[in-house]
C-alpha cells in the first residue's frame, strides 16, 4: 500500500462514517475543510492572489466549493481563514494530489509556490475537517453582493460524550432559536480531524456589527433559549469547556 492510500483510506472512511451518522434521511451533509493561515508581515497580498487566481478556480474545476476567504483583522499577526466545501470525505483526502496534477493551478500558483524558505508567506496553516450536523447538513450561502460580517465560533468539550450532547442541543432546539432571533447560520460542523477536538464549529452572518450585537441580545433574552439552557444535561458547565469567538471580514473575491 502506498503512502497516500495508507493515510487516505482511514480518514476517508472516518469522514464517510461521520457523514452517514449526521445525515437526515435523503440529505448527504457537506464536509467542511477550514484552514487558518497565520501570515508573515506584508504577505496578505501574496496569499490573496493565490487564493483568488489559483485555488478558487481550481476548486471549481475539481468539483468543490464554494470557497470562503475571511480575515481576522483583530489578530496579530494577521490570520486568514479559508473555508472549502467538499461534497465527500474522499474529496478532502484527494485534494492535494488533484491540485498538484492540475496544470492551470500550477501556472497560476507559480509565484506563490516559488517563495523561498527565507521569505515565507505564512508561519503555518492549521486545518480542521468538519461534517455538517443533522439540523443543518449543508452550507447556506449568504448573499455575497451585500455587505456582511461573519462570526466564527468554536465550542470545545471535555470529552466526546459532552461534544455530542452540544450537537444534540443545537439539533433539538438551539438552532431553531438562532434562526428566529437573527443569528443566521452559514454552516454548522462537528470536527472529525484537527486541533481542539472534540468541538462543534459554526459560522454566522450579519449585515454589520450593530446587527450582530442586536441578534445576540435577542438570543440571550429569548424565553425558549432560557428554558432550553435550564435543562441540566444541557448546562454549559457540563458540555462546553471553552468557546472561541472570532469576527471575520470577507475578502472581496470570497464566494461565501
């Protein structure tokens, strides 16, 4: 068995199993690949050119997407998040080889890939693979013609049982409350590979910061939410050990 098969087969099988478990009847969930690039100073333009001109067109050719590109402007050094939406787990596993074999991608990525070890674009790329949950198996693409603010949130749990309980809480009631109060979801994904596991990661979209604050205020005061969170098995202290909250600005060329 070659190295690609050895590494790829178990991961693809794990992703397929996770997708099957998350899927409601007749709906195959999306598989999300979330990357975080920690950039070196002055290198965002180089990464933007690569993503816009090379990676996103290649993703379309290779049958995945849309691709979202977002900047965490509060981070220092700058962090750029890239969300790739895959139809299957196999698409995640085989993407590096398919990009390497794509001549158009190689041409457009030439300058980016030719950067030297003494002048790199980024420190490292941190990646997570997530599977859409039962209550929201597929990405809901926002209107990219409108101004928007994205809110990325990661809920870590102390073990797998607790992580599944938080997913259950969203499936059984919290997600419906989100939608009603204006916490508009783009995707919800349960992590199957990556750092900070186990975790549930999701992305919300708002028209602006004022809209974000107003929606969260409505959520906190919502009667159904207060009733749901009062159920002992759903108490945050029992199922959520840490929450990461990041505000993201979409790139002009972002497809999400």
